[in-house]
C-alpha cells in the first residue's frame, strides 16, 4: 500500500512538473506579446528578466524575443548588438536560420549591403535552408541590392495566382523592380 502511495505521489509531481511550466510559459508568452503590441517596452523588459521567464524559456528564445523587441522599437544600435550577440553563440541550424533570416531582411530594408551579403551568404549556406527560401533570398538580394528588374514580366504574369503573404511579397518586389527600372508611376501603382 505504501508503495502505491509513493508511485501516486511521483506521478502527481511528474504531472505538475509538466503542467505548471506549460501554463506559465503560455501566460508569460501572451503577456510579452501584449507588451510588444502595446509598445510597453519597460514592462516587456521587466517580464523577460524575471526568474520565471528564465525557468520556462530557453536562453535562445529569450534572446530572440529581445531581438524582436529591438526590431519593434526600431533601435538600430540595439538591433546590431543583438545580431552580433547571436554571432557569438553556439546555435543549431534552425536557430541560425531564424536569426540569419531576420538579419537578412532587416539589413535589406536598411540597405546595408555588407551585412546583407554577410547574412544572406550565411543563410544560403545552411543545410536547413530550403530551395524556396534560397530562391526568395536571392531574389530579394537581386532586386533590393543589385537593383535588378529582370524578372518583372514573369512576376507580373504570376501575380494573379498568389494569395496572402506571398502576394504581398510579390507586389512589394514588383514595385521595387518598377522603381529600379525608373518607372515611379508604376512603382506607386
């Protein structure tokens, strides 16, 4: 009988060790997201530094959330520092892909050619980088950095077949290609 109680207590403690962190993680993630949505960066910083956050999120996720906060703040110095900090960490390929992807598009938007090349090359050389992501990265580089418009007709022809985020990305690139071509009227359209 005593052994049955010990087994039940162990099972109960095991269940608690799974349920409590999961609920805490979910609640804390919601609060952190809310802080970013409302641009309450002071509260975000307080929450992310809490011991409970350190308990339920691994260090990469905490640093990645801090990077996202810096991106939302649009603080270039902090963003550069966050990306540089990731360069000093040991990351698995999926983590590298997430960091390099964000860095590539951030520096494309800033027109920082050196960093676009740096993070673009890192992204393209990852084993986890899909062919679709490689093609997208190369296309953004060509349009945004090399000021290419070679695929304009092809992209215009397939625009009607796209939806949602893919269509928005295509429309953005088409606009930039018209701009690269010197046709500001079509770029605005």
